[in-house]
C-alpha cells in the first residue's frame, strides 16, 4: 500500500512541475541584425588596439621638387682654420684643449724649434751689422764731403749699407712670419677666433713643416656647409637660392632648413653628379661635420598636408588612411596623393591640415576592420 502512495505522490510532483514550466515566460531574443557603419571603426576606451596606435595631427608643408638627395655636413671654410706648424720641432706645452674658445692671435701650443732660434739669432746679427754699416756709411760720407776719400770708397760704403739693410729686412720678415720674437720658444697661434674642434698632437710630439695634416682645427661650429650630390638629370629642378629641408638619422622626425648658394660648374666624370653647395646656421650645434643628411629640394610655394608613408594603406589603385573623428572613432578615408616620397607623401585631396590621423599601426587596424 505504501508503495502505491509513493507512486501517486511522484506522479503528482511531475504534473505540477510540468505545469509550472509550461507557464514560465519565454526569454525575448533580439533577432534584428547589428547595424555597422561603413568604413567606421569604434574602439572602447580600454580596447587593446589603442596600445599599438600612434595618432598625430598633420600639417601643410611645401611639396618637394625631387626625392631626397644625399648630402654631407662640412666645415664652413670661410670661418675655419686648419693650423699646421711652419717649422720642425718638439711640442713642449699645449695651451688649449678641445672645445676651448680662442681668440685671434692666441697661442695654441709651444714648440722647441731650432729653426726659430736660428731665425732670432739671424735677426739680432743683422740688426748689429746694420748699426755698424750705418755708422761706417756716416763716416764715409763725412770724409767724402771733406774730399778725404775717393768717390768709389763712398759708393762702396753706401752699397754695404744697402746690402746690410736688405739682410736685416729679410731676417726680420722671416721671424715675423714665424710669429715674432716675443718668446724664446716658438708659439703656434690661431689666425682666427673660434672653437677648437680638433687636436691631433700631444706633449712631446714631433712636428715638421712637411706634415700636411692639421695640428688644430679652429672654427665657428654654428656655421656649416652642406655639400649635396645631384644627378645631371635633376639639374633642371635646382636653382640658386632654392630651399632644402635636411633630415639625419641622428634626429629622427626633425628637419633643418638650408638654401643653395652655389651649383658646381662641372660634373664628376665617374659618378655623373654635380655638387650643390648650401650654407646652414645651426645655433643648436646639433649637426656635426661629416654627418650624412638627406636633402629634399622644395619645389615652390605649393603646400599640401604631409603624412608619413606608414599612415597609408594601398588597396589596388586606391590609397586610404585612418582619420580620428573623435576619441575611439576612426574613419577609413580614401585620399589622392599629390606627391609620394621615400618616407613621406603629400595629400592632394581627402584630408585637411590639423586633422588627426593614424600614423602608426594603420595596417593592423585595416586588417581588423576587414576581419569584422
């Protein structure tokens, strides 16, 4: 009997459960498709994609006339002195160091030079001889005027005086060329004011007049020359006074400005290139002689937004980039190029100056958009 009651109770529970389940409300499912804006990508504030994106505002800049040319920074020879020793000797004292500011005529190094000592001795001897010959001529003239000596003796005294005076002038000029006799040892002096940028000697070094390498270089480091090599088929796009922008690997993303002051008159027979000479005033002293630069000649007054090539996406014959409409909202926009360079391009249509675009991570962003 108990078994029958248990079966009745279980059946009742099953019926009640079925009733409750059948009367429970069905969940509402939104079957409408999600609306997606064409060429728009929306990112949440904490989206991981933001970590690899670089976004920057673009500016209008003058369109280049040519691809960047190779150039080299050199000293401005108009304000540079490469100083060598005119005599042989041994360095006894160095009086300046690299980076020192020196004045014109300032002693750079002291040299024990036998030739200098000989020049001083020659001058002193010539000076003594000149005094003796001057007195001898005065006596000869007095005797000749008194008709005591013959005219030929008077003329001989005058000739001796002239020769002695010439020897004195030679010795004095020689010593003057060596820097004068203010000191016992020879002092190598700077002919100009400037900064010591190179020093190739040390105390005890031997120097000689036939050594062509400069012992010191004194210059104004803010004034530089830029020598640019241009191919002959580019010459029709270059002119005197034309402006160039310079870039160097030492300062990525930074530019310096210069202008053409001379275009070479001949081509190198081997490279078929001509040297274009520019001047540059760099008060920051960041550019150094012998640095290599990329020099981009500007074409005129036409300016367009400049964008790095890393921002561009090429799909068939069309070019796109991503423009930030607001924080987290990026639009893929077609653009027309006015000029494509090696590192940067200029936009004819599609974006305006001061708009913010994706300059880093554009390709990954484009792949994500296509995968949606």
